[in-house]
């Protein structure tokens, strides 16, 4: 059986177009030739009828990148530099933690803190690494007052420093501080009977604990 090659005249296309043709025989013996050139498809029948189907054009855009993660607010800092006393020397204890006779009008009969007699104007230091959560010159009965949150042994504990000299604060709310960093100067602001540091410690529940006993156990 001989193979016959035939050629069919095609409609003119651009000189630089690429044309693909295919000839096939349909059921009634007629031949249909199709061509694809420059994105259009044409079909030629024996009667030279031509139909053109245009291809729709589509475009796609890559989704916008996800926004960067929002920075977290400052959190309590885990203690890494050890724990120290609020003075770099052994200060006298003017008043311990617990029940007492009220030393002044309006003073409580239960002392929530420990009073260190460091001397008027003596610098006070942070007991550990942490983040400042309160720093004010208007702390009511506490006077010029700072609170610093720390993480010790997996728990958040807050140290409080009160009655400092007005305007002597060495830090602001949100500051990250380290053990031994300057807090303020010993004073007698607020409800105070003389220059001293009123020092408090409390955990997440807000209940005050004996700051002297805790420091004696944990400080270097």
C-alpha cells in the first residue's frame, strides 16, 4: 500500500509565525485540516469555509505576602545576672516584715515590706534583671516609687522600692534593667518618718512576702 503525501493551501499568515497543521479523515471521507498560528486556531474544510476561535487571555497575581509578626510587648526578664541586695553593703534594718505598732498617723499595723536604713541620698540598686512596670514621683503614701518585675525559678516576682528622693528616679516604665542597676536615691517622700528604703516583694497574686527572708535565701 502506497503512502501519498498531499499539500493543502493554507491562508496566509505572518512571515514569522509558527504554523502547525494536521490533516485527518472524518467519517464521510472528507479531509479536514487544522492550523495553529500566532495564538489563533483555524479549520479549513473542502468548501474553504474558515472559522476562527480566539483564545481568552488570563492573568494571575501572586498572593500578597503575609504581614510580619507583630512585636510582643516587653515581658518580665528571666534572672541571668544573679540576685543582689538593694544596697551593695549590709544596711541596717529599721523595720521588719509583719505586725507592728503604727509608727505614724495613717500608717498600717502590718508592715508589708522591710525598711532598710541606707542613709539619706544613698543609691539604691535593682535586686535582679527585670522590666520596670511602675516608676513615679507621685506614689501616694509610697512617695517616689519604682516596681520591677523579674522571673525567678519560673515565677514572676515584683520588687518594690519606695520613699526615694523626689526626682531621683534612674529608670522609666518599660525599661529592661539588670541586677545592680541604679534605681533611685534613698529619701523620705510619701508617708515616711525619716530617710529609708521601704522594700517589698510579691508574686502574681499580689500578696506581700518577707523581702528580707527571701533575699537572705536567694541573694549572693
